[in-house]
C-alpha cells in the first residue's frame, strides 16, 4: 500500500494526477467532446428514433456475450448494414478498446511482427501486451523508417501487421495511407491494420473513414471504427475479410468473454447511419472550422498545427496545461489538459475537439481567449 500512496504522490507533485470530474450542470462552450457531427445532443433525432421504433420493442440489455445469447436481430441488422456500406464483413465489439485489444491479441501469435506507429492508441499497445507477437515502433508518420524496418525484418516472420491510425487522437494528423498500402504490395506477408476511431463519420466518402477511399480500400486488411464519437452511440466495429472475422469470433477474448452492448444501441446506431452518410454539408462545415482555428492558433505556437477537427495546443508542461485549462473554464470555455503518459513528456497540451454543431463565433471566442491567457 505504501508504494501505491507514493505513486499517487509522485503524480500529484508532477502535475499528472487525474480524477474523474464531478457532474457539473453549468453550461460551457465545450471543446472536450468527440461528438464531431453534433448528433449526440440532438433531441429531435432521439424523438424521431423512438417514434419510429417504440420504446418497449427493443431490449435494453443483451444479458450475455453474443456467443451465449445467440443472434439478436439488432446486432445482425447493424452488421449487415455496415457490410453493405463497406463491401466486406463486419463484426461488432463493445468499444474501440475492446476491438483493438481483442483483434491485436488474437492475431499476434509468436510468428507475427507488429510494426506500430509511435503514437498509436493505448488499446493497441495493450492488445500487443496480451499477444505473443513482437512489436517494434516506427517514428510517427515516418514512412521511410517503416520501410527500413520492413526491409530488415519482414523476412523473419510469417506475418507482419502494420498498425496505424487514420486520424491520430491527440494530434489530429494523418499518415500517408497511399504510401503505406504501396509498401504492403511489395511484401507477400504484410497486413495493414487501421484504427479509424477519429475518422469515422468525419472523413472519407460518406464519412466512412479515410480507408473507404477506393484507391486504398482493397489494400487495408482490417479497419476499426468506433461508434461513440461522431457516431453518437456506443460500441465499435471491425471491417475485414470473412476469414478474419470468423477467426476473431473464435479467438478475440474481448468479444467472447464480455457481455455485449445493449441491443437498443445497435438500433440507434443503425438509425443514425442513415443520417451520417448524407451529412456532407456538416463535414465541410467542420473542416472549415478546423482551418479557421488552425490559422488563429498558429501565431501562438512554434509547433505546426494541422487543420483538423482535433487540434493540440502544445505547451510542453503539465502544470501550464492545467493552469490554462482552468483559466479558460473561468471564462466558460471547457478545454481539458492532456498530460504524460497519454502524450510523450515535453508535449503536454490542450486538446481541442471541434464539432459541426459549433459556429465560427465559437471557434473565434476560443482563439481570442487563448490569445489573452497564454
């Protein structure tokens, strides 16, 4: 117990101590949510959904793992819709964390090498830790470094899985997906695994993610999408080939040994998908907001800012990030600090999330407040 107390004290002394914020009924201009399309709080959508489906017709609990409770029509209907949209097999998971830990651990046997971008999500790292694979990290978005690792190591393994995100959750930038798929084509044992958690709903044709672009779609072996961000629901999905789906059903422990999400979440997602795929105007508005904010913040930092729906303001110090977040909160603007170990030491930041439900005036208000306080 002493070691636990000492660890907590070290976190406090370094400005890295975390706590779950209490419920707060005050209204803020909120730049913390991943509700990128602004769907989560739309009461009109909720009313339409319940009017169409009825409040008592859909189970509120799955009560068991999908492998125990059998096929429930809500899960089957959602997977079938995803398969029509993507043209490949779909498999639902409880969350993006469940999807990544389950898939990486299942695929990563002792004959597998995982080459992962330095900034991939913690769930991917945890999936590797549960696997028998070897993992080597390449420098963030550095295709030349990835190419060198493939040339040196690919021949020593039966399978190599290149793992990346299409939009990085803490930086908002994207890799060169075309270059990565071209690298894959040079090797017969390379798979490409892309986490599209922060791209689904926002990027690519119909908001289906960057991997849905036809020039690369056929060369990405596994796509993970999450439904709790732009999707305004709960759960996640994997898009892949029929055989890999079958293997995951038999090997992904996070799927097999976890009670499934409530069927009503599947019905809600199914309903929202019809809205999301036609929201091109909202996606363009969100893109425009990203450009405007990047132009406003760039003079305040030496770090290049990517115009994106996720923008980091790098401060390089945990305490400074916490203090600026607190000062903004006093002005009615909610932006949370991101600290080590979520991001590398020296890159502590404010993480700004934009939403299509915001106006240009909201972004201008944030930029002006940061300009005064920084």
